[in-house]
C-alpha cells in the first residue's frame, strides 16, 4: 500500500468513526489534499480491489470499511 493510499484509508476510517457516514469523493479529495476528485475515486477503487474497503450496493455515501461490510453479510 502506498503512503497516499494509507492516508486515504485512514481518512475514511476516521471520517466514518466521527460522523457515522462515509465521506464523499470531494471530501476525500479535500481532506487528503488530492489534486482531483478523480484521483480520490481511483485510490478508493484500488482500496476496494485490495479488500481494504467495500462499496454498499445501494444508497448515497456508499464507501464502507471492509470489516463493517462483513458484519452485514
């Protein structure tokens, strides 16, 4: 995992712990000082592919921690 990926993962986990909902891609971009929303999207896609995160198939703010999604299955 790259340092940027780790930073995004920690940001998402902290955001969920603090607010109870997942951040938007814009919030990830701003919170991690990324250059574009598309960059945040690509990093989240890699984290999902590598089983660090999961995506809720329905609803808004669909990013979730892998451990949280395993609890719902």
